[in-house]
C-alpha cells in the first residue's frame, strides 16, 4: 500500500534502503507502492543510490549491496546522509564533558561533531582525520593531537601500524569510531586492511567505545572485521534504523541510540566540508 505522507528525497532513499534490508530485492512497482512515488521518481532514487554504491540497479528494480569491495571516496561520503549524520553527531557530542580526552575516528559523520563541541572546555582531541584537525584549529581551548601514519589521500586520514602505535601510548575517555559497513552478524567491517589496527588500538585505549554509523550503512559487510558489535559500549545510529532490526544487535551490554531531530525531519543540515576551520 502506498504511503500517504510526503517524504523529502533523503527520506525516500532511506526508506528504499530500509525496505531492501528486509527484502534484498525489490521491483520498481513494489518501490512505488511502498514509498508512494511515481515510477520515474523511484528510478531516479535507485540510480542515485547505485551511483553512491549502496544498491545495485537491476533491469526491473534494485537489490541491496551486501558485500562492500571498496571504500567509498571521502568526496562521495561527504554528500550522503547529511541530516542523519548531524543527528548522530549531536547525540555523540552530548556524551562529551569538559576536560575529556576523546578519539575522533576518520570520517564525515564523526567530523560533524565539531560544531556541537564548541562550548566544551579543556578537551583533548585525538584524531587521524586531517579534515577534523583542520576543523578544530580554531577551537578556543582544545589540545589537539594528530596521530601519525601513512596518509590515505582518498579519505584524507592516516592509517596503518604507525597510527596504531601512537594510540597505544594514550589513555582515552571515549573513542568515537566510524565505519563504512556494519551489521549484526559481521560487526564493524572494512575493505581496507590498513584501517584495522588504528581502530582496534583506539578501542583498546578507551574507557568507552562508541560507534557512529548511519542506518544506510547497515546490512553490508566487507572482508576485514574490525570489532564485533558486542565489543562496543554504545551504537549511535539514526531513526531510519528500523525497530525490527534491533533484534540483530547485541541484547546485553551495548546501548543502541536511534538519534532523531529537526535535521532528520527535513531541516537543512550543515555540510561536513563546511564545518569550522574550512
């Protein structure tokens, strides 16, 4: 049955992904009925999602991409799920208190925390993200530590053994991790082996580990596992993550926050590339 409420384009695409996570494959006819849009609108939304590497456009509809073979470029990720990233970032920043030492993993979702940390005092921010370093340069009271390592130019971050060695020498209150794929069975995964060590080292150095991941990334996996979801203290996702999917997540010990807010409801969200320091 078609939906009667109108959705903005971002919400429509999240709905397509949500239905595909459940059905795996859907025809355009099914999508028009489920989302309540025209055939041409459904085709355009599927084409955009396919361009972003999130679905596979088939002759008669779309199928979900479950195995991630390559890491999306930062330029591609910077324009995806902006309202969801803002809601997730706001919820994550609410966990940060003055004088904490926090790790901000590479990625546009984690970088989106920057404006919500403007009023925190005495923070020590540790990061492997070159864009996040730039964004915090004008923070009034942050002690900023950029960890070394091999530069991943596609994602503008440092990776590999040298990055992990630096993190092993630090004591963190909270490690905020990002990912490009996650699900209940495989956990946090990546197609880039060189990213594993730094993420695991941040987890090992932190009192608490928080995953920040949009619902659109859920249901896919890559060949290298970083952490199982049971190893996380908190998962922050958006309210596009279906309640039915919660049964696939850890039942005990891991808190799941489905962040919502005006940004997700359709109000403009700041572009991560336009945060302070840009």
